[in-house]
C-alpha cells in the first residue's frame, strides 16, 4: 500500500470536519434559549443581560462569532464554558478518561462476545443453538439502552446487590492501588455491559451471516470434503474472509458508542463526556457543546480513516495505490 491513498483520505478529513463544525455551530447558535439568562439568572434586569451578552460576545453577528470560534479552534482554543467558567479543553480532559474507559471496555466486550456468538450460531445453521442466538441478539438489539440500564440497576444492583450502580468509585472510601482498580472495575461492569449489548447483537448477527455465506463457498466445501473439522474451517478459512465487513462496522460504530454513552452515563451517573454534554445542553453552554461535538466528530473521522487503512492489511486482494 503506497502513500497516495492514506494522504488522500487524510485530505478528505479536513473539508468534512469543517462542514460538520459549520453546521453544528449554526444549529447550536440558532437553538432556542439565551445563555445570558442561564448565567445572569431568570430575574436579571435587561442591563445585566446585555452586559453578559457583551462579555460573551453574543451581541455580535453570527458571522463574527463563527470567525472568532474558528480562529480559536485553529489555535487549539475551544473557549471557556459559560456555566463552569473554565476552559472547555480542561473540562473535556478531566472527563475524557472515564468515557474512554467505558466505551473501550464496551467495544472490547462486544467484539469478543459478538464474534464468539456469531461463530457458535454459524456452526449449525437453523439448529437450536442458532435459533437461540438469533432470538437473543434480536432482543438485545431492540431493547433501548436507557430501559436496559434501569432494569440492570433494579436487578443486579438493588435486588441482588452484586454491583454498585452510581458513579465510577465509592465516594465513602478512598481506595488506592489495586483496591482502587478493583473498585473502578466493579462500578464499570453494569454500564459497560449495558452499552455493549446492542453492539454484541449487531456483531453476532453480522458474524453469523458472513460465516454462513463463506461456508457455502467452494473452498469451504472442498475442505469439508477432505475431512477438515468444521471448527477449523470456520476459524482458519471462513473467518478471515468474513472479517472485512466486521472491521467496517466496528469502525463506524465508534460514533454510536459515544452517543450511547450519553444515555448510559446519565443512567449510571458515570462521570464522563456524556454527563458533561447533558450539562452543556441543559444550561445552554454553547462553547462546551461545540467542544464536545468537535471531539466526537474528530473521533468518528479518525476511526473511519483507520478502518479504511486496515482494509489492505486484512485482505491482501485489496490494494491502494
């Protein structure tokens, strides 16, 4: 694989990101509500509101605000939060680790279990195991995460008291070392599992479909005719050929994991980007909302570029010049 394709894909990121940020800025700026009211108070006088608008630059035209926002982004400055009164970059830095831990764990769980369940179902299509996996994954993909999260809290948190259901750590005890890791792990189980359920279902169904299709190809039938065990054919021959669509889906699901994390973090009070976005929307904090959308857009674009570049590594038949 030469350098032409990677450079072309990276060049395409710039106008795409610029368009996303432009649309987002216009939509958030034209959204109903006045941030100055949230800052000065509902009963503030007109002079106070005007003073706040002048301090925040809200009294300028939309074009002037866009130019100011864009120049700040080019300097790496995301602005200051209206509500928290702090730089947006520092707020994101404080919460990003928690969200990466949650989404990364959910992605790892979904990849492992999704592929294993899909492989299990593909061993004997239309059999009882295949039917059970298909029905279970369909149910998992259909259940909304906010409802599943509340159900998990009621069953595993309150009824059986197996896992903590609020926050990232135990606020009553200041653990250190391995005890702290264990404490975070216990708090992580339920939100990561809830966030991973729909992804497990999607990857399991895609893996099953891809493997069944590959097992019907001539090379798989020839191997079966030579007495090669079904499990070996699935693992050594069929799965590498069925992996390309999985990589595509996994790469494109990064954005869905971030959006799903907003709901899951709210349900479990997980102190990540999701709760920060909820606060930004609730208080009309435009700089913070724009900063979070910028982060999400960059993450999705990078994931898509990395996914495209992995194609040639997974399937040698694909070449990019």
